[in-house]
């Protein structure tokens, strides 16, 4: 039972870390890897799935929120939103390869929603980026030859 709740906890932290919540899924994953009590491929799969699903929430919010951009309470200035959209337009879906980067990754996934990036391509690129990040972290933590 403890093992199942640990995996669920990793999923929850990875999910939250992909949103605007200040969580660190990397620290949880490294701790679980170092403990040696968990199946490494399953840890990587769960962390990736949680993080990707959190990014999908950002994508959905981006698709939904732009209709409010001219409201007084909108949290992002029109200038910043236009600049973010122009940057995303310039680099396209490949900007999502940086979705794993702290601070800039979450806004990139939200702007992808604003820019109406198709869900299939969003999932493909974001899953690749986040899986490679966790795989690299596991390789470094466990001393795998890279």
C-alpha cells in the first residue's frame, strides 16, 4: 500500500509542478530513485505522465482564457501576451521542446493553447521533452553511462 501511495504522490507532484504551482518533481523523483525501493522505468513513466497531464491543463487554460484578454482583471498585459504569441508563432510547436525548463516551460504550454496548437502535436512534443528530462535525471542520479 505504501508503494502505491508513493507512486501516486510522485504523479501528483509531477502534475502540480507542470502547472503554476511551485513544486519540484525532480527532487521527489531523485529521492525515490536513490532509495532503491521503486521500479525505475515505472517511476519515469509516472513522473512523465503526471507532468504531461499538468501541461495539458495549461494548454486547456490557454485555449479557454484568451477570450478574456481584454478584461480589466486579465493577469497578463496585452503587450506581454502579444510578445509571447509572436515568439511562439516564430518557433512554432518546437518551442514546446523547452516545456521542461523551469519558469519558462509552464507559460510556453499555456501559450500553445492560446495559439491553438493541436492536442496531438502538443502531446507528442511535450511528452518527448519531459520524458527525456526525467530519463537524463535518472541517468545522472543512477550513474548510467550516457
